[in-house]
C-alpha cells in the first residue's frame, strides 16, 4: 500500500513559503490585498491599500504617487524656466530704457547732440536709431 498524503491548500502554501518557492505576499488573493492597509514608512499611519499619498503626512507611498510627483515637478521646472527667461527679457528692456533716458539727459544738458533710441523687438532683437 502506498501512503499518499493529501496536502490542504493551506499546508501547500505554508510549505512553499518555507521552501522559498513563494513569498507570503504572493499567496494573498486580490480581495485580501485590498483589505491590507498600506502603512506609511514615515509616520506609520494606516492608509487604504490603493492610497498614493499618506493621509496623515502626505508622504508618497505608491508608484502612481511618485509618477504624479515627477510630472508636477517637471511642469513646475518648465514654468520656472519660462519665468526666468521672461525676467531676463524684462531686465534687458529696462537697461535699454535707462540708456535712452540717460542719452536724452545728455542731449538736454548739451553734453552731446546725438540722440540714440534703443528698442527691443522679439523678431529682430535690438534696434537702434541715431540722430545728430
Ligand atoms: Zn505618513
């Protein structure tokens, strides 16, 4: 007579975990996964299984959350670069206006008789007109 041992599902599962064939997490069903809280590694708050960010401290606790953060950061970087470019242009225009004003003062004061008008156009860049 051959002895046959019938393993129950639980026993098979425990055996496979013991032998390193499967990890315990891999033996959990989808329904069970959805019941597992996701603990925040920072503040240890218990969050819903599908939470992107910690409810309590807002720490990123999922890949989806990390992707969301990355997208926001890249958008913010683009905005900041565009604002920086605008600031450079505004500063350049101010320098031109100051030069115009200082030239006009020199004309009025009789230091020079040459009128220089500087302007900036988006298409042609610096344009300068000189009258004597
Ligand atoms: Zn937290």
